[in-house]
C-alpha cells in the first residue's frame, strides 16, 4: 500500500490531483445516477396511477352487477401497454374478481385483500412494498368507488426492466465522459506539477551536497519570481551566512587550539611535577618506614631478651620504658607505612579462607593483658551463629580491630571495653558481620565525628592534648573497610563513652562446604561428654558447646564418665566426642582414654585430651591411648570447634581381641593395619624434594617423586593408586597447571568416579595465586615454605592420616614463631667472592651462620626425623649448595637474553629452596626478581642478581660453618 508520508513530491502532487478530480467526478456521477432512478420511478408511478384510475372507473358497473366478463374485457385493454405485466380486480370482499396477465408471463397467485374498512391500511402498506427502490417491478393498489362507496380494489403491476436498461445506458455514457475528463485532468496536472517539484528537488540535492561536502560556496541558479523562487533565494542567503560564520569559526578554532596546546603543555608539566612529588613523597614514606622498622625490630627483640636477664630494678624500669617507647614508635611507623600505601594506591585486600573464631581469640589474647594492666575489663561478646570459616582478608580485619581496640584502651581510664560481633545479614552467598567496640572513655563530640576518620585528625587536636598518636589509625581503618565493601562509623554510648562500629561482608561460596569448621551444620547432631573435675573449666566448656546447639553432658570423675558412656551406648545414643581433662583424681586422662577405646561399646567415640602443658603426654602415649587430638588449656573456641567438626578417621588399628583388651598399637608396628597412604610429590627443586619427603615420611605416608609435570602425569596414568598429589606449580617440561588439567582430562575420559585430590605447593603467595590454582583444577593450596604441622593439617582435610601424624595432636593451629631475619649486609663484606673459604675463627663463623641463616628453618628440617635429623639437614644443605649455582647461571643467561619467563620461573624455584634452608634475605631477593619477571621487565634485574650472588656466598659459608660445627 502506498505510504503518502514517504512518497516523493511528484507522487504526492499526482495523488492530490487524482483524488481531488476523481472525487469531484464521482460525486457528480452518483448524484446523476440517483436523480435518474428517482425521476424514472416517479414517471412509472404516475403512469400506473393513471391506468389504475381508468380501469377502476370502467370496472364499477361490472363489480356492482357482478359482470366478470365485462371486468375481464376492461382489464384486457391493458395489452396496449407492454410494460404492464399483470392486473387484478378484487371485489368488495377482497376476493379476486377478474385478472389480466401479459402474454409470456407466468400467472402468479395473489392472496385476497382485506375487505373495506381495515383494508385501507393494508392497501397503503402494500403500495409501499410495491415501490422498493431497487426492485425491477412496481405494483400499485387502488380502490374502486361507486356512489361514494368502495366496490372493489384494482392492482396493476409494471415491469421496470426496460426502465433500468435505459438508466444504465445513460450512466454508462456519463461514466465514459467522466473517465475521459479524469484522464485529461491527470495529463494537465502532470504537465504543470514539474514547475513545483523541480525547484524543490534542486533544493534537496543542494542541501545533501552541502551536508556531505561541507562546501558552503554552493548556490542554486533560478529565474523564478514566485514563492519557490523566494525559498531558493533564502537558501542561498543562508549558505552565504554559514560560509561567513564558518570562516570566522575556523579562525577562532585555530586560535583556540593554539591556546589549548600551550595550556595543555603547561598542565602536563604541572601534572608530571605533582605526580613526581607525590611518588617521591609516597616512596620516601614507604622507604623510611621500612628502613626504620628493621632496626626497630632489633631494638624490641634485644630489649625483650634484656628483660629476660638479671637486671636491677632501675635497669629493668629503664628497659621497660625503652620497650614501651619502641612499641609505640613501631605502631606509628606501621600507620605511616599503611597510609603511604593508601596514597600510592597500592593498598589491597586478599581473599583467603580463615577461621574467624581463631582470629578473634588471638585478638582477645593480645589485648586482654593490656586492659588488665590499666585495670580495665575487656570482654568479647561473640554471637553463636557467626560462621567459623569464611573467605576474606584476616590480616586487614585484624588491623581494623587492633586500631579500634587500641583507641578504646588509650581513651579509657576506667570502666570496661566490650567487643561485640554479630551477624548483620546472611544468605547462601555471603554473610555480613557487624563489629562493635564499646568503651567507657572520654567519648567523641558531635563536631569531632565529622573529621575523626580523616588522616592526621584526632578528637583532641590541641598542642597540650593528653593522648598521643598520629591520627592515622581511624583513617586507615576507614580505607580498609571501604576497600572490603563495608561501612564504618562512631556513635555515642547511651551513658558514657563511645561505640565504634563497622560492617564487612565475607564470601561463603569460596569456602568448601565439606571443609571442617565451615558452619554449625558441620557438628549438628553430635553428642559431647565433658570429663573435668574443675567446676569452672567444666562449666566454661559446657557453656561454649551448648552455644553451638550440641547435646552436651558433663561429669566430674572417670567413674561417672565410664558409666555415662556405657548407658548411652546401651540406649543406642553413644557419644560422638569425649573431652577429657589430663589431670583427674586417682587416674589420668590418658588412662581413661585407653579404657574408653578398649570397650567395644565406646570405641567409636573420639577422644579430645585437655592439658595445661604441651608435653603432658608424648605422641606415642596419645597414639596408644587412642587420643585423636590434644588441646592446651585454656582452650581456644576455634580449635575446639575444628576438632569436633573434623572428619572421622578410618580405623587403622588391629581388631580388638574379644577376651583381654589391649592398647592400640601404632600403625607402623601393626602388620594388620590399613593400607599405607601413597603421596605423589611433583617437585623439581632438590632441596624442596628432600624437605617435603622427610615431612611426608614422618607422617607415615609413602612418597613417590616426580621431577616435572610430565612425569607426574605419567605416574597417574600408569595407575599408581595414589591417594593425593602434591603439585609444584613452576616446573620444567610441563608446569603444575598444565599437568593438573591433563590429570582432570584423564579422569573424565576414564570415567573415574572419585577425583584424585591435587594440592598446589608453590612459593607464590600473592593475591590471585590461590584462585589461579583452583581455576586450573587443583583442590587446595599451600604456600612455601610450610611447616610439617601446616602440611599435616592440609592433608588431614583430604585423606585419613595415621594418628601418629595427625596434625591436631601437636596443636597445629598456630605455626611456631620464627625469628625476624637479620640484615646480612655487614657480613657480605667479610666473605670472599671466590670459592676459597675465609679463614675465620669458629666463633666468627658461628656468628655468621646465625646472622645469615634463620636457624629455625634448619631445626624444623631436623625435627622431621628423630633418628636421622642430622643426616637429613646435611643432605638438604648439600643439595642446596650444589643446585643454587646452576640457578644463578640460568638467571644470568635469562637476564642477558631478556627472557622474563625464565627469570620468573628460575627465581621462583630458587626462592622456595632458599626459604627452606633459612636463607631469608636471599629468598626475598629471589622474590623481587620474580616480581620483575611477572611484570615482563628486566630493568634492575642485573643488580639484584649481583646482590644474590654475593648473598649466596655468605649463605654458603654460613651453611658450611653449621655443618662444621655439627661434625
């Protein structure tokens, strides 16, 4: 269908001409047709009325005297009129009296008409029906009157066919004439419409050209004097004005561009200067804070050691003042360093799984003594429904809580401090926690609340203020909270003091649902029995366990415990966990544990042993007594929860005889024990291989080694029946990521129902490394260097470890403290740079070894084997000393060839092996070089490598001194 709005101008003019002319002609045609029909019908009606009058007058006598023949003769006279088709004469009673039918017409049956009287209305209605507008017949009824009385009715019917034929002929002639008139009109319209359409078309084409080419010099020539000519003249004038304005704008634009260029150059210089100043300031703050922190650690460490010696009261007082001032200075340095990171935009958060209750318990243990020293009560109110394991940044959370609690302690002289943790909002994906610190201190004024979270701002800003500090703690806390997507604020307490609060959301989806301590559902339905003779500690344990909605009972003696365990087993509701105090009257916790494990009815109950000292029972005693975990009093809530929620180990002891009960033997000495677990270790660094193998051997695990990812993949494909794989990420031939993906593909193709656990062991501990490992198909992540306790705790989540090697027996929840690394620069000057060893006294060599090497690392290696610890340390040192020069040569070649990938891989490998032998300064240099490789840069790498080579000389001589001392 033609769209008038989208039609061209020619089409619009044609349509207008056609519609206007056609409509006028059609109206005339319709008026003529209606008039012709009405006139012809009127003439026919008048003729029929005349004929009816004549027939009626001539038929009066025949009707009066009942002369049917006479009446018939009268009607026959109508033959002379061809258009009369029939006529009928009715008597006064309305019955047919006489009839005439034209020749060739079929005789119709007519009903009798009503008699005189009511028949008048019937005759009028019959006349109206007989005069239908479009009918081809016309019928007329008329009364026949004699002596003023009706004697009958005459009906005459005419055939109008001839009349309609005449009408159609006339209409056809008129239609032909009108069609010719319409055609002539269209021809005339098409002749004159070009005079209107052509100028408009020229205007359109000219406007399109100007728009496309931006050529405003174009003009349209014409000789018209009408409105279209005026329109064209206006268009030409508009182009002339635009052309003039365009030239002016071009001139102004050139001038403006010149000025903008000058201003931009000035702004660029100012910007560069500001950025350089900001970078210099941030770099200065970060560098100075770091440089000051290193000697401060030495100052604090030496004062701590000095306080442990015999001192006079005055000396002890002065030393404590030095230590207190040093700690305060270290807090300020840490604040300045964090603030410099904020300004430099380098402050970030990481996302790792951590135990929230452990973190809160650590904070409580740190600040409770400080509160007690000021005579202030410090309480923690932890909601029982908060998750145990969550995903977030524990270090940043600890820093925020430390700032808020530190402020509360500083500004509170009496009263109490309450730290409260509540669930603000929780769903399947995340949990939002609200942390509050209530104090009864000086409070915060309404005016100070608006600036208290700003940098270098304090509520008391006077020069004589009572409370010191940098004013950075709350500003840093605000930045950290907002970085973690939360909010922070302060309110006045209802009576005295203030309430500092913040809310942070933690991810629950990244925490494995089957990981111990995931939520309270992990221990739901378990029954716990507490055996402790001390009412206070027993009530505290019972209160904690009941807060977890567990079924808990407590007894005060071993006899009551045995009776309670036996009755519960007989009732079909045995206890899942028994918590035993080591110090019981007339017996010990170990003896009671052995009795419980010897009884078949209670053998399935897991035993938790509580003691005041870590060495109250050695591992062999605990293993033989069937103790699953040992915890040190006072028990941390997080540790207790993890032990209760830990997976039940598969039984590994021989069947208990039916007659005399015997203590459970160690798995290594029991020929009927369960199959020894097999571990595949994929590691290319020989030092790391020695260390990890010794750790796994001490845990009672069989170890197979693979030097690269390809060998590990081949070992899995050959069906080694391994229980778990420890996979290094950076290896030659095939790295750990590619090997893990191939292992997962092999499992899918083989239709293996049980997925082989693959644990990433890597020296990478940066943000995103854990996610990269999990994305590659690995199941867990352990960063190097790691302790045996950390390794056992991780393996315990995936496979059943022998009781002797179960990490919780040695309270693995906190790694052993390590000494801070000491600077090695002064020692490097004492070391020759060739292969000759300097001739130094034994005391000097021992001092070098202590300064360059963190001896705790070697002691950890030695502790892996009770009888072969010294030989293991010697093997590890020899492997490290022999392997490191090759790594340094590879680094030198990679840096010379600008091969950043090789720089990253080799530095990564050397970093982990150096950390394992305690060469922490060298490990840090390797980390710096690895970061350069990650950033695809070798700028400054040669200098770092030179320092590494010098440091390695010091490390090698130190390790040699250690070996000489031992031999």
